[in-house]
C-alpha cells in the first residue's frame, strides 16, 4: 500500500502507469483479432515504421508523435492493401515495409546526431518520456477500442473468423479490418514510449496467446487477455520500479512467465 501511494505521489510515474495500462488494454483486445487472423507480427512491423518516422521527425525538429501516428497509420493501410490485393501476403508484406522503414530510420539517425538519448528511449522505452499528451491520448484510445469491441462484438467476431461470410451477410468487413489496423497503429506509436520499438509487439502477442492456452471461446479469450495484460503490466511495472530495471523488458519478462505458466497449466489440465 505504501508503494502504491509512493507511485501515485510522483506525477511522472503516475502518468507512465496510467498510459501503460491503457495501452496494454488496447493491445490485448486488438491482439486477439490480429493473432487469430495471423497478423500477430503487424505490431512489430508497425513499430519499425514508427522508429523510421520518429527518426525523420527528430532530424527535422518536428513533434515525433504528430509525425509517427499518420505515417504508421498509412503503413497499416498499405499492409492491408498488400495482403488483400497482391501476391505479397501477410508476413512478407510486413517484412518488406518494416525493414525498409527501419533502414531509413537508422540512416537518418546516423546522418543526424547518431544514437542520442531520445532515440535510445524510443527504441527501448522510458517512463521519463511520458507526458500529459501521451496519457490523454492513451486513455482516449483505450476507451475507443473498448467501445468498439463492446458495440460491434458480433461483427468483429464474424470478420475475424470468416471475412468472406461476413461480407455475404452485409457486413463491411474491409472497413472493420481497416479500423482495427488503424487503432493498432496508434496503439503501437503510443506504446513505444513505454516498451520501446523493439518490444511493443509483445503487448499485442503475449496476452492473446496466453489466454488461448486456457480458453477456447472468442469471448473468453478476449476477457482473459485484458486481465492477463493488465496484471502483467502492473507486475512488470512494479518490478521495474522496485528493482530499478528497464520497464519495457520487465513487462515482457512477466508476460513470458505468464505464458509459460498458463501453457503448463493447460497441458496438465488436458492430460488430467
């Protein structure tokens, strides 16, 4: 209890806690759909695009957030177009766009000022980089994602498992796929402040995969994913705070431990 009071009494730490928890909840819900549609690595690809965008933004003295969000959203749109309308499918499209953007970011960084503290923080995450704007954006984003899944649960379910059937029933599947991709893009950009570009995809992948070790229904996986994501984020955040470890790596480590634990539990339950 004393630790909670200490954390909340420090504005920087409190902002990071609120921002990270909101991002974790968004990533967990979006991650279920992305994993089931075999787009699990889109978060990793979009984070590389975000790194390239913020490198260019910092070189031009622009706001990284204002540049990264539209660029990453455009990349998400292009990934959908590549997947649906060309011979370049799924993971190949992600690799193509992400590697190009990452190379561009590294070149711009090298030509500008090299690996400075701002670039390092975006690559590996830093709670000191969180400001009020990030916190407000993450809370609004979290509310939007949760509202989307509550109001359009049946349509998202149909689009996730059978987009062709969803189209036959009159659902605009392409619009829902695009909306999920754009929300994922914003989640990735905001989440880069916490975990960094190299680890943000873990917030999308781990909670969904962990929940699938225990639950089989779509609703059960979604609910469990949000709970697992929130608990793992809080546990990782506290470990980082008390042990003075990098916050992004701590959160990922706790998620990996949760996945291993529930995977073992699921295996034992099947045997018994």
